[in-house]
């Protein structure tokens, strides 16, 4: 924090992400065109008082907010309510439920929920996060400094991006024109439910039980199923060609 002194009062202004709270950063981003409003928020001073001081010097102090948040050093350790927790070293070992929720939140730009989905079960010592408690924790994360929050978020984001790439590069069976004509693509609207339901039926489990499996198990099963579908399709074509004398 950088102290400012006038004849009648003193105040301090954040000078780095170590000083700035997440809720203040969000306020600044929402009011970029209103310097007076931003300074009033950060100093706690009334607008009439602010008009008596040089705002330009204060605004210059806040230049650090333009620094890339992605460059904040990753941190597996996160502290909330004076207790420290280690975020997952490998998110694929956490539940499929968490993977679905975290990816959805990440896609929507809800970074607080990304962190909360993995942190909330750690706080309670449980396997699956509770939606209500996850929402409460998500709001509480706004009280962390930007350095603390994005250290944790950047740590998780790196894993999310790596996992997304693995999923993207997973072998995919080709949908035949006949399957498309029959309406195969209409199942896409159900998203993850298709896989959840298929696995529940295959392994005689409830949907809830499947969602509690670690995502590494789900990924490997999907990978193997896709490889098997590709193999079966190729094998059928080979045998069909042989039977018709077109084995070239």
C-alpha cells in the first residue's frame, strides 16, 4: 500500500495485486471511466473530499491493474478463513462432477466457481462439493487479494487447458451419413448426460455414482470405447471387402 498525506487527512492506495482485493478489482473493471468513483471506493473518502486532492497521482498508482493476470505466479496453496489448503495436484483424479462443473464455469468466465468447485470439498473433507456451499464459497473468494486468487486460479487453469486439449485430441468414431440421416446428431443437445446415462446402464450404477468416479477413469473408458468403435468399424469394412473380393 502507498500512503498519501494531505494537510487534513491521510489514506493508502493499493500499489500491487498483493494489496488489491478481488471485489475491488471487479469494481474497478466495471467503472473504468469513472476515476472519482474508483478512488472513493479504494480510499473510503467522500466525493467532496476527493475533489480537493490531485486524483492523477492516485490513478497513476493504480497502473498495475493493467498487468496481465495470467502472469501471476501459480500457487497450489490457497488460504481461506485463516486456513490453508492444497488444491488438487491432478484434477483428473477428482470427481467427474467437479470436472463438468469446473469446465462449465470456465467456459462462462466464472473463475470464482472454478476455484470453489475444487476447494469446497477440501474444506469439508468430502468427495463432492455441495452446490449451495460452493456458491457461498465463490462469493467469499472475492475477499482474497488478486495475487492470492489468481495464483490459485492460474494453477487450476493450466490443468484445465491441458485436459481440454487431451479431450479435444481423443480419437472420435466417424458418424456415417446414414446415422446423421437417422438423427444421431440430435443427441448432442443432451451433452454429458449421454455419456453419464450410457455408463450408468453399462455398469449398473446410478447417475450419482458415475459422477463420483474420478475423471481419469471416465477419460480412459471413453478413450477405450472410442478406439474400440473405430476398430470395429474398420474391421467390419475389411471383412466386408474380403467377402466381396475387394480386399485391395
